[in-house]
C-alpha cells in the first residue's frame, strides 16, 4: 500500500543493546529470586511489596497505588498480599476515607522479616549488578532506564 512505512528494524547497536538488556535483566532477576526464595521464603514481588510498604508513610498504601508501584495487576497484587497476610507480614483494611478502597499495611513481623532479609538481598544485588559497573555505567543505566520509565508511564503503559 502506498504511503505505509515498513517496520523500523533495529540496527546492530540497537539489537546488541536490546539483547544485552534482556539477558542481564533475566540473569539478575533469577539470582535475586533464588536468593529470596532460598533464604527468606519470599518471592521477589513479595519482598518488593514489603519494601514499598515499609517506605510509605505509616507503613501503608492503597492497594491500587501499591499495584502501580510494583508494576503488577490488581489481581496479581491481591494474590501476593494475601500470601503475606497469611504469614502475618501484612494486614489489609478498608480505607477510612473511601469505602471502596483497601489499604495494605506492613506489620511488625513484616518489618522484622525485612530487617532479617535485607543484608543478604543487598549483597546479591551488589554482586549481580551494582559492583560490576563503574560509576559512569551506573549513572548511564539509571538515567536511561529512568527515561524509559517516565515515557512509558506518561503513555499509560504498565
């Protein structure tokens, strides 16, 4: 059809960047997931939920906001929070200002689990990514990925 442009194929440099990103992100995620499951009995999403709640004012967030922060579906978040609630690490309650809303709050047991898990988790993050890069590489990755996150958030992709 006249006037229709074909796909913008990746050039060699772009393809190398894409493949390196995929391989590195998969390898880092596998190491982090393995460490958390083996040493703490948590999945990476469960750990991230605890971290996000611990960092929130009063240790609580609305479930919709939490789902956005951990980049997951509401149903996926509900499942993970239910598991954390079973283990006494998180508690859910109705939002006091909106009957339709539900909040999640980290419990003292959840904070304890984070304190216990964090040192080894940080060591794996360091050995799998942070300590493998020099300062210039860390800055370039942080700036580049931040630009991607901002653009995708503005576009409504999550």
